[in-house]
C-alpha cells in the first residue's frame, strides 16, 4: 500500500501558488491532502464589482480551485484533470475580509471526478457553495506541466511505500 508523500504535497503547493492567476487573485492554496483542500483569499478592491461587492467570478475561481485540488491527492501519479462543469450558488455578498474555501472530494471514477467546495467568511458565514465535475486525463494537464510552466524543477514522488 502507498501513502501520500508530504514532500510532494509541499512541492506542489509551492509550485501551484507561483501560477500567475493564483497570484493575480491573491488566492493561495494553503492545504491539500487526501480528499480535501483549503484555499484563502484576502478580499481587496481588485475583487469587487462596480457596485462595491465581491464579483461572482471570484467566488467561481475560489470554489473551482478548492474543488480541483481536493481531488488531486487521490489520483494516481502522473494523472491530470480538466474541469468540465462548475456549478456555483452565490449565498451572501462580502466586500472585505478573508474568504476561506474548503474543497472536498465526493467521487473519483475511472474517467470523471466530482468534488464540492464551500466558501465562508472569517466568522464562518457561508458565502458560496459549488460543485465541480472534472475529467481525468492521461498526460494532459498533469502536475509536471505545472512545474514546467512555473519553472520549478524538483518534484518528489507523489506516493511512498507504507511502513
């Protein structure tokens, strides 16, 4: 039996948080593990719509990201994913503070995955909820592609033999 390599997880967190979109939105993935992820976003003026509230695209981005990375650690090494469907329920507005999205893997099949994520404010108030359906890919959008794009060379193995 194999166990998730914590060095791999830390290397992935470092690499994905170097991506330009995550940096642009100030939306780092803080944690991930078997079936879960945590993403945070400090709401700034750049996240607001012309009415002064959070733009729905920010909720969609944080939900999509949390759902996607909740599944990653449960997939075989060298396998990628592509989001093919994202459904978001906007539950409450926010104009400042921190949004925390917690992703959870629901089901992983041979070709498709389903995950959900909930975004809350610093008081635990629900702001948005969503589900994401992802297609499992072989040799496309893998973590090695991330490492190549952001210029990080070292990737420890994803799994270690259990002791």
